[in-house]
């Protein structure tokens, strides 16, 4: 590629890339989960029937932290998919979240289907 073609391509590509970066930044900073933000408490029930208390703090950006008995269990992120909610966390679990009024129900449907966490605000 000659020098003139290289410069011309750069002049065309640079504004397009800059516009794309700005759009991504604006979308990432939008509080898409402000309606769910807050602290929830409840119980995790495992497939074997054992339980443990759970406190989940959800931020307006969809990030959350699970805490049980004062110990952080995992951090994660909510996402919207096909009109529903999903979650993934740093422990490797992922699944669905049902939200109704002041209640969230996390069910780990994609990685073992071995627990459900039900919490209320």
C-alpha cells in the first residue's frame, strides 16, 4: 500500500472508530439495572436440600455481590437476554433470574442446576 492510500484509509477509519468507541462507552455507563439496584436477603437452597443465608447487593450497572455469613461468596453480573434476565459470576455459575416486585430468584440452570437463591428487598 502506498503512503497516500494509507493516509486516506486512516482519515476515513479514524472517525468511524471514534464514533464506535463513544457509543460503547455511553451504553456501558447507562444504569440498565437501576430498577433492581439495592440489597436483598434470603436463602440459597441446594439440590441436596441444604440451605445457607444469602445477602445480594445489586448495583445499577448490573454488577452484584453474594455474601453469606459475612463472607463474600462471589461477584457477578446481570444481563438482559431475550426479554429475560441472566447472571454469570466469578465462581463459574450462570443461569436465569426471575424478578418480580421486590424479589429475585437466581437459578443456576446452565451449570448444573444444583441450587436456587431466593432473595427479597
